[in-house]
C-alpha cells in the first residue's frame, strides 16, 4: 500500500514538472504558473486572440475543403469512365487497401487438403463456369463482359504467387469491393470454394493446350476426362544438381544468346530480336505455349524448333549438359 | 468577435459559392456532342489507355502503364527494337495490329487469347508500343 502511494506521488510529481516545463514553452518568462488562471488576465488577451485566429483558420480551411470536395463531386468533373485507367495514386491506394484487408481478414482461415484430384476436377468445372468470363484461362480469353473492367481482373495463373491459398479462398467467397469481384460464397458451400482454390492453386502448371483439352472433354469432344498436370517436380531438383551459374554465364556468351536476347549480367551485344530475359524465373510461358519450368527450358534451349517449328530462334547446337547450365543461370536473373 | 472578423470568414465561402455556380453554368452551356468516326482513328494516347483497358499489362511488362508489371508473357518494353512478333513474323505495325487482334490465328495454341480488339484499337495499341 505504502509502495503504491509512493509510486503515485512520484509519478504525479513528474507530471507536474512536465506541465511546468510545457507552460514555460507556451508562455516564456512565466515559469511555474498554471495555465488556467492567467489566461483570463487582461494582459493575456492578445494571446487569446491569436488562439481564436488559429482556430478560425483551421475551421475555415476545413469548411472550404469540404465545400471544394462537394463542388468537385457535384460538378461531375470526375471522370468515372472505366475506359480511362485510374491515376497511379488511386491504383496504389486501392492495391494497398486490398492487400492489407484480405491479409487481415483471411488470417485465421484453416486450409484443408487441396491436392485431392476430385476436388481439383470440381474446381475446374466451377472455374470454367464462373471465373473464365472475367479472368480468362491459359490460352482462353475473358468474355466480353470481362474486358474493360477497371481495375482489371488479374490473370489467375499469377494468383498463386501473389496470395496464399487461404486468401484466394477468402477473396472467392466474399468478393472485393471497389474491384468488381463478386462474392461467390453466395449460394455455395465451403467445398465449392476450396475446390476453386484447389484448381487456381495449380493453374500455373497447366499448359494452354491441356486446358483446351479439358474444356473439350467436358463437352464430350475429347476422350480424356482426367487432368494431365505437369509432373510434381518440374525439374527444380535436377536444376539444383546440374546448374552452375558461372559456367552458365560463360556459355550464354559462347553460344551468342545475347545476340538476340537482352540478358542482364551477361556479356555481349544485348540485342532485342527476341524477348528480353530479365526476371526469367517469374515468367510463366516459354514461347507463349510451354509452362516455364527447368525441364521445358532445357529442352527449348537445346532444340527450339522441336517445340515450335516456326520459331525464329535457331538451334545453335547446345548440348544437354550446357542447356541445364544455361537454364540454371537464366533462373538467377533479376 | 466583431463584424470585420466575420466578414473575413465569409469571403472564402462566397468565393466557393461563386465557383460552384460558374462550374454549374459551364456544365449547362456546352454544345451537344456526337461520337464521330474521327473519334475512332488510330491514336497513340488512346493506344496507351487501351493497353491498360484491355489488360495487356496484366500479362506483359509495358513502359508507362501503372500497376505491377505482368509476367505471364514477355516484356514489351522498347518494343520498337524487337525484330519478331511471337518469334516468327517480322515486327511491323500492320502485322503487330493483326497479331493483337488475332494471336490464335498466327500461332495456334498460344497462351495469348483473342480479346475481340477492333482493327483501329489494335493499330492504336501498336502505335503506343512503338512510341515507347
């Protein structure tokens, strides 16, 4: 008891000292006097006036701001046309709001097992019926209603990189205000939502041709009803064993890759006949058709004509070993 | 607070009211507008808008377009320097416009979809890409 009283006394003493210091700051030359009494003294009146002026300015500016905002809205000058893109700042704010809000609200969602084949198949059917119209699919365009939506519905091959599975499910279930994303949870159960998530999660390993086959299969035009996903390990372990960044860099120079491609960190011409290869590891497709993984990339480097007979990229006679070394180097590019 | 003070406070409000009124009047007195064919001629700045509206930048990295650069397809920065479209046809404006309109015809099975772009729109987008 005694201790507590002592503590309170000490704290209040400090508090009073702090007040005294503040008072000196506000009214220099009058050290320890308290704030309340002297304000009403006649010689303090100019200070009161100053306070009033500050207050009036703040209130006045606030009212002018409000009036200005109202005038802006009511005049109709704001261009609400989806045809013209958002301002950079609007985009940034919307993106940040979306990112933080989804992360916050989906933080406790428990993700079930998503690798079940039946679940993925069910997800595919739902995706085809509900998602393609705005997001498209590998090689398939969004429907006319999905073109010109602003902000643009992103391609979902990328969703796996940007959002966790729980976040994908949350967005699917509850939708996104200000983005035109509908809440698909309406009229659906959790199983459907996790099915869509399970399919979206695998979308970036689905070649465009295979997606087309799946759609044809559900219409009965194509015998395959099973999804042929790319192998679980798409060569990343092999790449780990076979790659040698330094050798890869030297081989890129030796085979003259930079005569046609811009490759950061590699010596040579850095021409632009072919696509620039910066950030290669996040690129989704090779030659716009093959899923970008080490197996496909090593094959492509060795013999591009075998994968795309009409491509302008020549077969420069890269050995298998060299192709893996080059692939290893390309996946390190920033 | 005396009358003079109140007057200084009222002035900004009056100014705002006059401003609102003039904006309103300006809105009323504009001549009627019709969409004409000329509004739909190929145009670089419209091309820039279209590249964003058709979500090209969702898949491609394109200079001057806001948002996170897409990584589904190849970057289209400094497009004018590129020699080939889709790795097979020469990079010329009219061919690029055809590719934008109908990629599946050029390269069956490509991940790039036909988005239903009109010819003029495709030419505008091509013009923007070359201007980068």
